[in-house]
């Protein structure tokens, strides 16, 4: 339903409450709407405090049929699901304007076109604690990190190791940390040639030069690794919960966000081990390893790796995924907050392949067309309701 159309109807209920002509059924509808979101209470209180004396005078002078006919003419392209009666004319001519005016003063009611995809952005924390902001600048910039030079250009940061690093290898390692905020992404090439794609809301801590015995980094969030093969010097990714992934040379995806119940690694090429204390599982290509944070158990299953690695190539791919899971993942990229006005829609299943650099409009529109849900957009907040109207 059109947002204006919807709020005009809600406004009519509020006005009828003021006129003390609200039916029991309408009172129940209004109460459900109020309980659906805190912002609804804010608008309700604002309207309750508004002086409606002029509106009540206008109410008695309104040609109801003419007003309703004009409304239908204006919105004939929409499906009319409700016949409002006499108060609809007041909705069109007065209350609808008030509620939109008050909404614009207290909140910006955006549209899905306002929520655009983000771009490559990150911040680099150097060994001395100083921070460099990395963006999409086209010209190459050199950043000194101990005796290693980091080249920054556009969406990529590359470390180039000097030929003679024997002195560095004998000293304590110097660490850098790359932090990617919500709505960002970044590419990194470590000094050993390992390539890393960091997803939104992730960070990687790593030495500017690796030791001779093991290459170890620390990850929070999600990253895709293409590990340079060095048989005598294995690669290890340390995660939270004292979990780690041990590698020789391979391509895999790792996902370990603090607010998610599982830690997952998906292997595309090579061989890795997912290790927790004295327990471990070995993965072959096409396999996903999972650590359940609640139970502490490890498990594996064969999967379609594209579903877990497509983000690196600029796509979101979903296959029979729960709507709650889909929107949770998208919220990290589009910087949106998702609320469910109807709990039952969380378990609806959807499939699709969308470009991550488009606006969120295309995905939400596709989901709506598939049926079962509708969306309300308020600034960067997306509220999800069942397609069956409950107001």
C-alpha cells in the first residue's frame, strides 16, 4: 500500500477517536498500529497535541462524495482495498497533510531509492597507533610501515617486502590493522602475496612482515582469502572463541561476526582445517565447516560455494534463505536497520541474485513481487510487514 494512502487511513482513525466516533473494530486497528513501532506512538502523541478546531469546522463543510471521488481519481493507479466513508475526505484534505508535515519535521520519511549501496572504504591502524583513512583515490600513495612499503590506490592496499628482511624477522613483529566499517569493503595484499577481501564491518590484524615459521593473522567479521603457498610456513587465521583455521595455500571464505550464532568457513580450493581446542575438522573443496558458538561443536556439510563467496564479486546470491537472514546480511552493506512489524514473515524463503552496488530498491521490489511481504522505509530503517493488511 502507498505510504500516503496508509497514513491517511491511520489519520482518519485518530481523528475519529478525537470525535469520539471510533468503532470498537477501528479502535483495535489503531491500537495494533500503535504497538507496531515506537515511531507510531510519537506521531500519535503529536496529533493528540495538535489543535484541530479548524479541522473540525472544515469537517462539517466538506463535500464527502466529492472529496472521495477526487481522492480516487488522484490515486486510480493504486489498488483500493478499503472504502473509508465520510472521514476519507478529511483525510485527503487535512489530516493526511498534517501527519506528513509532522513526520517530515520529526523524521525524514525516505524511499527505497534513498538507501544506496556503499563503496570501498576503510581505515588503517599503523604500528605506532596512528590512523590513515583509505578511500577510493585513484592516484597511488605510499605508506611506510617499518621497513615495508604499503601502496594504497583506490580500493586496494598492497604490502611490498624489501629484499633483505632478516633484521625484521629477528625482531618482535610490527602489526597493522585494517578496519572496514558498516557499508564498506576493501582489498588487501599481505607482504607474502596473500590476497584478502574484507567485507563490511570487518577487521584484520596482521604483521607487516611474517615470521619464518608461521604466518598468522586475526579476523573479526568476514573475509575471502587467497593464500600464497609456502609449504614450510603455514598460514593461520585466528578467530574469536579461540577458534582458528590452518592453511597451506588455498582459497576460502571465513565469516565470524560477533552477533551471529555460528562461525563458518567455506573452501573453494585447496585444504584447510577448522580447529577448536583439541577438536578439528578437515575441509575439502565445496565443503563448509561450522562452529556452533552455543554448543561448542564442529560440523561440516557440502554446499554451493557461490552462495558464500559471491559478495566478493559484487553480487548477493540467495537460495531458499529465510527473509530474516537475507535482510540481516544486507543491513551490513546498505547501512539499514531492519525491524519486523509481523514476526511470521521472518521465516519466508526467497531466492535471487542481485548486484550489491545497486540501490536496495531492486531487491526489496523483487521480494515484494515474489509476494508475502511489504516494506516501509523511514530514513535508514526498513520495517517489514505481512502483505496481508493488519491495520
